[in-house]
C-alpha cells in the first residue's frame, strides 16, 4: 500500500483526491498548507506527495523545492 500526502488549500479538492486514491487502496493523509505538510513529513514519510501549485502564502513550486532540499 502506497502512502500519499496531499497538499491543497481547497477542502473539496483534498476530499476528492482522498476518495479517488483510497478507492485505489492508497493510505492518504491530507493537509491544507505547505507548513502543515512540512510538519507531517517529519513523521509520515510518504511514498508520493501531490501538491496544489497555487496556494496562498507559499506556492507548490517553492514547497517542493523545500522538500527536495531536506
């Protein structure tokens, strides 16, 4: 079973992705911001991260850059 972290500021998008991915037997954790995602990464260790690109505060591009540097 794959562990997936979904990062999106829109609750509807998070819920839709969770439903689709869980139907395909993935273990899904959702968060609403890049800050929450970085905190979650410390203990989750996902196989895959799906991130929205256009989020307030920090966009998905800078979030992924940060993840790559850690």
